C-alpha cells in the first residue's frame, strides 16, 4: 500500500470532527454504520474513530441522498464499485499471468530459438 493510501485509511478522527467535515449528525453517521455502508474502527474504550476515506464515503452517501437515492440504491452503488474494482484487479492478474506465460514459453518472443 502506498503512503497516501495508508495515511488516508488510518482511523484518526473522532465523530465530532467527522460531523463538522460532513455536515451530518452523529445519529446519521451511526445509522450509516448500522446499515453497513461504512465500517468504523473502535478503540478499546469503544470510541469510534474515522479515516479520511470514511469521511469521503460519508460525503458520497450524503450527495446520493440529496440526489434522491435511497439507502438500497447507495448500497447497490457501493457494491458495483467493489465489483468494478475487483474486475480491474482480475484483469490485471490475467495480464500478469499471460505475460509470465509468454516470457517462459518457447513461443514467447524473448525465448524464440530458430
């Protein structure tokens, strides 16, 4: 994981800060957690901490709701994003496998013997 992704995924922000950043109430944020739209890190004392990525997710939820989508629509949107991300990863894996097979194959351009 690169440095930026690592930093953006660190749970550092208390709910009061997230409320300020998103314009959402604590009740709304907890509801989205209950609906499994976000996963929240909890300290040993059960305090919720949020990452910058989760703040982004909450802002996306807020925007979709203001655009007239309901919770099920938003869940479907996030599911499609996960599938799209997975399919990109699958494509990349297939390409790497293909390249590796071609490089180690007598039919690959680097191993041709005539």
